[in-house]
C-alpha cells in the first residue's frame, strides 16, 4: 500500500467527505512518530559510515537517532582492527587531549562527540536505530504501510 492509498482508506473510514483532507496527512505523520518513539522495529536499523578528520571531535549525523548500538573506528583506509568506542559522561569530553578516539558522548538527537580529539584521519561506522523521515508524496512506500496492518488489525477487532 502506498501513502495515498492509506490516506484514502482513512478518509473513507471516517466518512467526512473532503473535510479532513488537510489534517489526515499531519495526523498520520504524528502517529508514526508516536509508534517509533514507543516501539523499535528492524527497519529502523541504520549503518552509517563516518569519516573523522584530525582535530574534528564533533560529528553531526544526517538522521535523528533513537539509540546508538555501537560506534567503531579504524585508522583511515584500513578495514581490520576496529576499535569500539565506549560511552562517556558530558564532563569527561572536555579534556583537551588528542589521540585515537576511545570514548564518545551522544549529544542531543544527532551529534556524536569524541574523546580524545582525533590526532589523525579515521574511518568508522555507527549502528543505530534511526527515526523515519516520513514521506509526503502519495506514491511513497514505507514499511509500516505494508506490515503494520498485520500487527494492528488483530488488536482492532
């Protein structure tokens, strides 16, 4: 099912004609946000590549995360010997030292701060649960539009 079909299904179920056409997409988006805040699904897993440059301790991710599973780095252009970083507290990240990143602090909803400040270039990966950028186009597809109906239909009877 695509997003337009889902909006039409809701519209027909509510039996209000065109009166709710402008609010249905907003409420659907709000419902998805509620579902993702309260449940974690496999489709939310994201593996992102990171490139760390010397002296750059803050990385802003392109997605908002719900949970970071792990962050790991290796010296630039190597694929072996990953070093997994450990979470730390905010008061520990402001030590002005440089070296191989060993700790990280999750700042806000999409930033990672590394400790110590990187002394060179590193490539890495972050595995996280990320929130959906909910689509707006009627022909858009999403995992929840196809699979959530199975989960919720038994509970609505």
